[in-house]
């Protein structure tokens, strides 16, 4: 029997938290900073419209996202509540050092 947690479910007592930023700075070799996530269905853009940073988003309580609807996080389409228990949003992340 495999006791490893599934990629979609956290082990008992743990919760999956997503950390995201609208503007991300990388500063890593030849990699360029990705463009700001500002499309209408980007989670980062939706949270930007709230106007607070940093922001903790309890996905059990907030009604910003329709259940089962796919939104983009870092250009990947997913349903936030199906992937995470909560989100931590930053307007801008600092470059790696």
C-alpha cells in the first residue's frame, strides 16, 4: 500500500496554499520576467482588482471564483478551489537573489 499523499489531496492536518503574484521578477540568468498576469480570467488580475496586497484568500469563504470554473494561475488553467484551500496574493514579487 502506498502511503504517499495524492497530488490533489493534502495529508490529514495539512492544507495546500497557493502563493501567487501579478508581477513576478525572476533575476535568474538568461530568463526574462514573465508578463504581468492581467487577463480577465487570471486569478492574479481578479485579486488585483480587490486592491489589497498582501492578501490571504480563504477559498472556502470568498465568492470571487465560480465553483468548477477554470481560471488561469501563472498561465495554467485550473479551478482554484479544487487545487488549493487558500491563496496568498502579492501585487509584485521581488526578484530572486
